[in-house]
C-alpha cells in the first residue's frame, strides 16, 4: 500500500470541510426563505385562504382570497 502525501490528505480534508459548509449554508438559506413564505401566508390569511403566485425564480406574491 502506498503512503499518502500529507499535502494531498490536507487538501482532501479541506475540500470535504468546504463542501460540508456549502451544504449547511444552502440549507440555512432555504429554511430562511420558506420561513418568510410561511410568515407572509400567515399575515395574509384572513380565514378564507390565500392565492400564492410563484415564478420559476422563486419570486412570490401572496394575496388574500
């Protein structure tokens, strides 16, 4: 079995840590976005429901019925 280069091992560990940080950051952004949508739905719901218009770019507009 070959001995691994210490620099390569450190590079791979760094890459794994950066990847994990990106995934965690993306999840935090998703949670914040959907929390905002839920808050807007609650604010516009007057007991009769709401209409939600959402584009492919996740831009949304919520209006009460």
